[in-house]
C-alpha cells in the first residue's frame, strides 16, 4: 500500500501541486519561508517567559533588517504597497514561532496599520517611519476587560477639552482597563487607544487615539498604569498586559482622524454621516488580522500533517499477517484519522488564497467598493473560524497519532497547538464571527423580498422547504425509493462536483430559509406600540435560533472552501495530479456531507441506503489516497528547516531498519531464541499427530 | 433566567447531589482535596522545567508525610489495603498539579505497584518500605521507542546466565530504548524493566525485573544510559526520559516472580501455562492507571465547568433588549456549548465510581474472579478513552467560552489541558483500548454460537438487522408513518429511560452484529491450506472494519455511562434534585442519540420528524437546566482553594457592579453624555413630526 508501489506516471507532480498550494503570492511566501528557516527566529522550547519575550523583541528587529515587514506600507515611506504579499509572507511566519508572528502582527498589522488606515498624512509622516523601524513599539488598545467582541461598548473615554485643545483619555472603572494587549506589559512606548469620543457633551462613538505610554527607557508616563498578564497558555514570547489611563491628556491632533475629526473649538465632523456605518468602517481594518490568522492556520495544519504522515509511514506497531509489523498508516483507523484532514488542509489552503485575493483587491484599491469590502468581511468571518478551529483539531490529531513522541516539545505539535489556541477567540471570537456571517446570509435572503413583506418570506421559505429537492435538482440524489439495489449508481451521482455543490448549497439555503421563517413570527401578538416587548420578543426568537444560525454560517464557510478547492483542481494540468486532487476534493466534499448526514436524511435529501454508500465510497477514496499521502504532504514544500520535528526526519525509519537488521543477523547466526509459544505449538502439533497415528492404528488392532 | 428566579423548593439539594458525586470513597476524596488545597502542592505557572521537577519531587515527600500514598499497600508494611480509596484519593490530586499526580502515579501506582503485584514476599519486604518512603524513587520501564501499545513485542532482553545466576538486561538497538519514563531522566534509582525473559535458549515472553539504575547520589550505574526527554507539551514537573542497558547484570532473584520464575539451573516455571494468558495477567495490573486517569479526567471536567459556568453567569456582552447587557449564559449558543458538557461530566463522574467499585472488588480480593477481572479490563478500556477525550474537549470549550481570560495561565484552563493532553494516549492509547473493547464485544457476540458455526452468525446478524426494530421494542420509537403530526407524543416516548436505553443498546448490538457478519466471509475462496493468505485476508477484513469497531466500542462506553447516570439518579431522594438530575440524564441520553442521529436514521430506528423533535426537546431541556447550572457546578464541591481561577472568584461580578454604579451615578449627576445616535434619532423623529404636521396643515390651506 505504500507510495513506492504506485507507477511513476500515476503519482502527483509535487512541484505543480506545490505551486498551486503556494498560490498567488508564491514569491513572498518563499521569501518568508527562507526567513523562517533562520535559527535565530525559532522557538526554544522551555525558554522562560522573560527570556522568550526579549528574544521575540530581538527577532522583530531581524524582520526589520530583512525588509520583511515593510510590504504593506506606502512606497514613499519605504514600504511596498503590497497588501496581499504582506499578509502571505506574514502567514508563513507561524513556521518560525507563533509568538514572533503575533508580536509582529501587533506592531505592524494592528498598531502600525491603525495609524496607516485610521490616521491621515501627518500621522503617517510623524509616526510610521519609527513604527516600521521598531524604534517605536506600540500596543493596539481596543479590547477591555469587560468588552471584547462588543467593541462599540468599550468604556474608555476621550473627552475633548477646548481650553487646552486636548483629549482627556480616561479609564472610568476596572472593567474598562484595556486588556490582553501585546506590547502593553513591557515594550510598548505608545498605544492606539479606542475610546468613546466625547465633545460638547455628545458621545460620537468609538474613535482611535495615539497615546504615548512609556519613555524609550521603559518608564510609564504619568497617568498611565500597566499590569502584566503573566504566563499564558501559549504565545509567551509576547508581553500581553493591561493598560489604564487616569485623565491622560493628548493633543487634539492625536485623534486618528481619517473618518471623524474634532475642530479646535470642539465641533465634530465626519465624512460618514451614520455613526453605525462610521464605526464599522473604522473597525473594518481588523479584517487584516482575520485573513492573516486564516492562512497561518492552514500552514500550521500543513506542518502538523507533514509530521504525522511522515511518521505514520515509518512507525510500525503490532505484528501483521505479512510477517512484519504493520506501518501505522496502513491501519484503517489511522487513515481515517489523517487523510480527511489532508483534504481539509488542501481546501483551507486554497480558500485562504481566494480570501487573500479579495483582501488585496480591497486594500490595494484595485476594487475597493462597498460591496467588495462587505464580501471581504463576510468571507473572512466565515473562513477564519473554520481554519483556526481546524488547525487545533489537526494539531491535536497529529499529536495523538504520533503518541508519546507527539507530546515531546521537540516534535513541535504541542507547542504549535498551545500557541494557536488563542487564534480561535482573538481577532474576532469564532462564534461571534460566524454569527455575523449568519446575519449577512439572513440579510441577503430577506433582500429578495420587499421590506416588511413577511408573508412573502414565509411563502418563499415554505416553497423552499417543501419543494426543495426539485429546486436544487436533487431529486435524483435524494430519491429513496429508486435507491434499492442501485448503490453503485447512486454513489456515481454524488461523486459529481455538481451534486456535491448542490447538496452543500442546499443546506445553507434551507437552514437560512428556516431561520428566517422562525424569526418572522417572533412579535406576533405583541402590540406595535410596546417597542420594548417587541424588542425582547425578537431577541428571544433570535436567541432560540442562534445555534442554528451559527451552524448555517459554518455550512456557508464549508461551501466556500469546497468551491475554492474545486476551482484549484480545475487549474491543475498534470493528469495524475488532477486525478488525485479530484479524489481529495471528493473526499472533502463527501466528508462534509457525511458529517452532516443526519441533516440530509431528516430533510429527505439523501436516503439511508445512499448515506451508507457515501461512507463506503469515502472509505474507498481514503484507500486510494493512502499511497499518495506522502507526496501530498511533500507538496506543502516544508523542508526540515521549517518542520524541525525529530520524528519527521526519517529517524524512525533508521530505527526500524536497524531493528530488522539485528533480528535478521541473530537468526542467521542461529542465536535468535525460540519462543515458548512456538515450542508449545510444536509440542501440541506433535501430540495431535501421535494421537492421530494411534487412532489410525487402533482399528487395525480391533 | 438566573438561578435566583427559581423557587427554593425547586432547586437541587446541593449537599445531597454533592455526596452522590463524591460517591463511595467520599472520605478519601475529601482527605485528598484537603491536601490538594495546600499551596505547597500547587502548580506555579511559568516555572522553569528544572525548578518544577525539583518542586514535584519535594511534593512527593509531602504526600508521604501526609500518609496520602500508603493506602494501597499491605497493612503489615504500613499500608491500608484500601484499593478503591487509594485510587479515589489519587484522582483528586489532579486539582493540585497533574505533574504531582502523575509523578506520584509513576512512583507508587506503577513502579511500586509492579513490585507489589508482580513480585513476591521477599521483594515486598526488601523494596516496598523504601518505595513508600520515597527513599527509593523508581521508573516503570515498559514502553520502548519502537513499542508502545504492543508491549508483547518489546525488544529489551533479560537472558539468564546460570554460571553467575544472573539475568543480563540488554538493549539491542535504538528502537529498544525504554522511553517516556517518569523518574528516568533524573530521580530514579531503580526501574522495573519489562524484558523478554530468555533462558536455555527459549524466550518465555515479557517479564518484569528490578534493576538498579542510579546511586542515591544520582550517578548512573555501569552499563545504564539515560536520555532526558526534555520539555514536553505538559507535565513538565516530571523528569521523563529514556533508559538503555548494556548487558547489565542483576541477581536471579530480581525477577519479579509471582507469575513466572527461573530456577538456579535455568529451568523456567510458571503457575500459568499459556504464555498469552500469563502475559495478560502480568500486564493486567496496568488497569489501575486507566481507572485513575478516568476519574482524574472527570475531576478536571468538573473544575473546567465550575470556572466557565461561574464566569458565564457574571460576564455580560452586547446590549440586550432588556436595557442591560446580556449575561453570556443567557445566550442560546453559550448554553448549547456548556450545559451538555455538564450532563456529560455528571455521567462520567458516576460511571467512574462504578468502575472504581469493580476495581476495588478485584484488587481487594473481595471478588477477584477471572470474569470480574475481565469485566474490569473492558470497563476501564471503554471508559478511560471517553473521559480523557471529554476532559480535553471540556477544558477547551471552557477556555473558549471564557475568551482571552481563559487563555491566561492563572485561570488554569490551559495548564490543565496541556497536562491532560497525554492522558489520551498513555496508560493505553485510547484507540487501542477501544479496539480491545470492540474485540471483547465481538467475542461475546460470537460466544452465542457454536465455535466455527459461521452460518449461525450470519443468520443471527441477518435476523437482527432486518427485524431489529422489533427485537428491542423499538417499533414505537422508530416508526415513521405514525409520526406525522405527533411530535409531542413521539418525544414523550423517547423521554423514558427505557427508550433511551433501548436505542443506545441497539446501536452497540447492531454495529457488532454487522461487523461480525462482515468478518465472517473474509476467507471465502481462500484455500484452507494457505494459512498465510487466510491470515492476510482476515487481517484485511478486520482492518476494513477497524473504524467501525472502535465506534461500536465507544457506543458501548456511552451506554455504560448512561446506565451509571441512571442508577445514580434513582438513588437520589430529594424530589427537586431528582427532577433536575433526570433532566440532566435525559439531556445526556438524548444528546448521545442526537450525536449519532445519522445512524439511527439510516437504520430506520428514528424517523426524520422524530429526529427534529429530539433536537427541539434537547433545546427545551437546556433551557430548563440553565437556571440550575450554578447549583449543578456548586455540587462538585470545588472551593476557591481547589479552583484557584481568578475569573471564578466573583471578580467579574464586582466589575460589572462597579461599571453599572458608575454609569448610574453619571446619569444621576447629569454628566452622562448623550450619544450622537440618540441625537440623530431625536432629530429624525422631530423632522418626521414636523413633516406630518405640515401635511396635516396643507389640506386645511387648500
């Protein structure tokens, strides 16, 4: 079953598949990988937190020297105006040390990017050169102890004082301390602080302010307090901490005033009239972090599988009928554990490249429309949760699949998992993000109807729910009576990309239609005048649908991944590669359908018999893919300098070879001891032979 | 929706439920908890590995002084002959520091227990007093680099030399190094080494030998080599490492000879004739570790949920229609994340107590029959995988549900998760254990038929598979035609414990019957003489069923948990407690059915409509349980000295109160700024009113 038994012409073209995985920003990715191979940038397991923090600060300096962080900044300030390439390169840094990655993200992707995107030309000229050179390390002070995902409700205030033409930054209570900020505990000399802008007695909502917090010598400035978050579950190379401000005054011009400004006399002005839209435009730059984490997660998954699959093709356990011990990856369960994750990793890698393309269009200005921006937000909010969760699951499965060896830090799986743990709740809590996606799907659904025409919503939903099989051309797939005895044909019909797409799309659309229908009648019977009661009724109805809405958003994200995978397969020219990647895509698509099979069965989309056929076909696909597993991870292009896991170096194969040679030599020399079991078996056989002999003789005697 | 709104008489009796959770060995558990509250035994987050290792060694001394580790040893050697109580107390130590727990497990549960259970009286007298006092720290040298789960194949040899009456312990190649051994890198002065016993040219299989490895000063003895495993993903207070032996000689009497012995002249003897049975008897003592980890995992789950649920009832996020921000645990999704885990934690706690009872019967000798011993092995192999995995999932969900705060080490969730990670693959890899359970289920199934009567197996399986609804009285539950419009009644029928049990049992039995049927024809067409071909055919067939067999074993474990929960609920006398725990048990049972709904649908056990009703009823159960959530975690009895998580101390409630008081005071003083949004809304309303007014006037003017 191993790769060597496959004829060369049936094996994938590792280089071509590798290029597809590297995607649009291959050059930047390879540059970043070359950098990530530098031992000075690597994690040292067990390093103390203080040492790790200092090391990572030094590593940031190495990135500056290497020209690795300037890409996204304006050309005239020494940058490259290369937004997609910047994120692509950033994503690869996870292979060096996630602490280094995230601390550089804090400095250049959050702190610096906030000055760039929320500030104006004078801010750029004044601060960005020092931000880029790391002369000015800074924190991104958005989250508070009491408010994380709900940024609009942060309690820090920035009250304008026209007397002195200053903003007074203040932390009114303990819950308003800025929290979990990288660079806050030690290294930050300034912070971009998000606070409620109050002028002339009016709160104009959250705005960002540039606030100095420490001297270059590291002493806190008057009125600024800091607390160290101390040891964390991972990312201990970053000095996360809290910040509080006791009526700290900054000049009026420290307001990052791209979307809202205050004149010397205290008059507020903004190019965006609606406070809601203004807020969402300002925090829209956060999408960069989500895009970054999405791709970083896919790279961590690649590393995890490269390690576990390599080890799985070398390590042997339990004697097999063949006379040798069986290689782990030849066990059915081991294949079921790892090969579907390989399909998922491919899907997420391709989907990430698509997301990055949209990101680049928007941030480069090539296609910066409101619509594309909104699509980008939704795409990022759909993909980042799925890939960050998948990274944790994949690292864990790889850890378990490599047993105790996977638990040893030098094999990297536990360290990566510990560091990536927080990726699922920072830069947008995954469930909150999926809820955003769900709301967008509901909005798009409702947009088909006149505002307030609830009856139309109901009619459409009812039609979709009863007539659904027709609508998506699924009769053939879902039909159950014609199923009997036609398993082969029925699987055939599900194997087509059209059927997979129809089933995946149908699930999203039907769930959204059902939710819309459930929400429609929320305020039935509540008097129109009683706005509070109606609001509560709507909230309760929404709350009852929340789990389902999040599930629908996840289904939407899965569909996007499947589509990206399909698109990527279509571009592959090498026939063997195309064949193998088609199997892998089918495994991904049918794997999703198998995962949600209860839903398809309940909805009558798939019959029970066809459902069993799906599982049987998945098993066949996994068997077919097994011999290609090593090639498929080789295509990730992660050499030993990037994997840096002892068990992925071939050491296990050497040990297996040594052990087999030892036994063979002993046997050849006649010094290999016979086992008591064999002696007993021989004795038993001899006894039986003797008895049979006796029995044969007895009748003669009779 | 909070607890305070429930009438007192409807709330659970926390003390009574708490006693049920503490179970049979309440006294020992409370003693261990008192000990675990001692700050000297607590983890210090971020402590360096060398310091943590020394600290844990000192902590072991504290356990000795406290009389905490002697319970399982013979009374005449200063022990308590209390096997169940010993494990119960051990399980609670996870609340102090898992490193401390596992290192004490290495010393007294593995190294010491091997001398106790595999050795004989002279061994006990010679070594156990020093083992118990920690004067003699030791390693349990079973696993090798190349052989973990497959203990029978370890490659270390112990060859008897009659000339000197010694065993020669030898590590023939790199893969045979003993690996992952606690106490091997630093502190161990001896090891119980598992090696192939060879005498007179015959290998009698794996036996255990007492082998000194270091001087009391810590110097390795001649011929012994050690390597340090270094930093691990967790449990860094334990000095795991490798050991190798280069023809190290030990006296003949160092063979732990309870089940097999070698006379001075080299003659081998054993009370157990079959080498296979002898081997399984010897490694049977390993069950102790599995029982220990099972209960430790349940305690970690209790701690995780006590932290996350307490925080979830205090932390608020996003303004609600009520005018206040909404408490996390009032969100539908948050409830769906945590409350089913609460049900699972109860189930696993009760199942653990049942397992411990069987363990105590066997190890105390009260009921040490072959049958009970085999049941114990199966029970432990079924429950340990489920609870160790559930602990990781629960710690992770609690971490995510508490957001960034959950990632800070002082809130304990990440540290516990990192430490418990290895519980899923050590003391028996979870998948390997489940496979053992699956094989036992297949054996029991086959035992109904005459040996070799494959036709009977086929007939029975076919009957079960077609007639299955009848057989388990499931017609009523599974019927789909009669379902229409009877959702209420259909849920009613699934709510009974009888229906839940029938559905859970049916799944195990049907899966096993299907697997047996699939295995039956494996060698069809392969000539009887070709034993190798038949072995390979059987192996291939088994391999194709491996995933399903493991799934069947998991279903068996879930059934055992459900039964234990049901048994525990029956013993509760307080009516309100009984009601709430019945809901919780139903949530657990129906949650399992929902999780495996695709299977029930495919098998025709449950109709699509009834499946939807199950989910709807689960949602209702969760809503009912929400107000009891705090009481249900209070019943775990884990005070602040055991939880030691800042976010579970009420600090968030204090912050919320402070913030609300601040806002109220500002509003009262008239200094609370009006929000631009309100001004715009007011302006819009005024404008509309003015326009309406104008329109009203116009007709008059006309």
